[in-house]
C-alpha cells in the first residue's frame, strides 16, 4: 500500500505505525550559505534545498531451502537465504509546507540502486537499462506546488514520476513496520506513476485526493502497455475521535493490461478498479492499531472468455497491524493478513531479474509457479511478528534501525504454492538494517 520526506505518497502514510510517522534525516542543506545571508527570494528558496541518503539491506532465511531458491510471494526478500542490498538512495529535495497559506514551489529527485529497484521500474524510462539483480531507478522526479486556492488549506500538486499513494506500506523502509511486505502491498496496489496528483485540504478534517497518470509503472507512447490513461479519487478524514483516528480512502480506475497479452481493443477498454481504505488509531502513547481493506477487480486480465465477454479477475484482502512502543528505542510490531486471490492470477514470484517488468509490458516474464490456474483460487494467510530497534545515535546519523522478524505464510484452502509447490505453508525469519544520513 508511503513518509514526510517523500510527498509522492501524498500524506497517505503520515499516521503509520509505532512511531514511524516521521522519518528523521540528518539533512544537508546544499546551499547552506544562502539560508540566512541574503534577503532575496531566490536565495531563500535555494537555501532550503536538502540532500539526504539512506541504505538498507536484509535477509529472509527459509529452512525448507526451496527450489529454485525463492521465497514464494515475496518481492523485497525474494531470494531465500541470501543477503541483499535492498536500497541505496539519495534524495535532493525542496520541500513544501502544506500548512502555510502561501504560494510555494518545490521538487523531489530521488535516485535508488539495489534489488528493490527491479519492482519499481517505469516502462520506457529505466526498465531496459539493467539485467542484474541490483538496478538503478529514478524513484521520484517531480515538481511540487502549494496553491492557496479555494479553501484556507489550499491545494497541493505534484507532477512527474511519482510514488503511488495507495496502501499502508511504502517503498521507504522507514515508513513501514516490517522488512517484508504484505500480499496486498505487492499485488493489489500500484507502485509508480508518471502523471499529476492533487490533494485539496477542504477543511481541517477533510482532504480530497485526485489525479491522472499513464498507468501503473508506464510512461508515454510505445512504452505504455495500452493507450488509455488512469486516475485516482478519494478522501482523508483527519483528527477524528479527539485526534486519535484517521481514515484514508483511495480508489483508482483505468486500463492496466498490455495489448501484447490480450489485444489492443481489450487493453484499452477493460478497466481495473483498485479500492483501498485504511484506518489508523492511536490508542495511547504506546499502542497504535491500523486496519486496511482492499478490493481489486480487473475486467479483462484473462482476455476474452468462452462466450465472447471479457474474462476478469478479483482479489480482496484485509490486513491488521498492531504496534506497541516498549521504550524510546524499541517497538513491537504485529501484522496479520488474509488475501483472497479468486482466480490465482495475482500472486506469483518473478524468477528473472526483469521478469516483473516484462510481465507488465506483456513480453513474457519467467515466474515461479504457484497453484494451478484451473483451480478455484487461493486464500493466503500471513502473520508476521517483529521488533524495531531504533536508537537516536546522533553524529549526523538521521536514522539507524534494526528490524528482526519472523513470518508464517499459509494457503488456507489446500493449495500448495510454497517451497517449489511442496508445501501449503512457508516459515521464514530474518530482517533488515537501515541507516540514513
């Protein structure tokens, strides 16, 4: 399903679990000499430009030693029993402050290198440049603006390469409680867009979100896997229950299938409907709860059916999170999920380094097979327990975090998707380390 340094997540995850709602960085002011030495507007604008960096690596061990070596259904830690450099990223940013009722212009440029980049490429921009496990992407490249229009809160706008705003768990590891992602966060929410997003602060309680883009992880022209746009609409309800409750609803509609897979007409006219609603509740200073419900329906993933109609697929899921802050540095986290893949068309593990993007483009993509497509779908259950150790080290280290976790996945209706098709369950354990400057 995203932190205050990346407006691409459009304030959707600012209430996330367990003290992770802020992602403090030891930001370097690139033009620090201009911050207070000049009264000109340009000098003040340049003086607020910051540079930050972050590195993450981790491992998820699988005692079953699956063949051909993949943790089924896991993107971030897909290679079983292998240490990975997930992310090494640099962000250059001129942030805007949506609480100020003045015209503001900013930008965000984020470059990322690592194994996570394989899943966050954009067709036509970076997907054909790399074949290795570690790849390089422009994770964000957008202009930002705050416009004091219509209401006192005004309108926030972004245009460019954006990280998708839907869902609880984001690409930035410091914005989520676990190293691994839930099924919902991998298969039922978008990842990246080329387009424009808007967040209208109607009242202190109500925000309205809307936007238009070329599709999930696609760009323009021949790089787009179809010829039609897609877009978002939704709302935030803030400061409910005496400031303890926040509700975020976001829907999305548009064609997302490749003409290479199902034909030009079907690709342009079969709509995918994404719907996600999340509730964040701060019980007290130590305990927070989060719940997310997601429903996805695609009208034509399987092309034309036997009677000439579009043959669609569905997936629905529910995730619950609990976070308990034990002390200033240590937080216990729980995640439980039920994910129903009604047609066995959503969940898969992509075997090649470029297989995920090839599947989006409709040009193939080798996968680790799961349940047979002829079966009656699979209901996945997943439970993850972990702790986050996040001391304040200082000395220009903005964030340091160790997150061990244990995870159990199970097919709840008798299918055998895990460990090379040998088991209906999978046990993994491991975690990651994050350091940010």
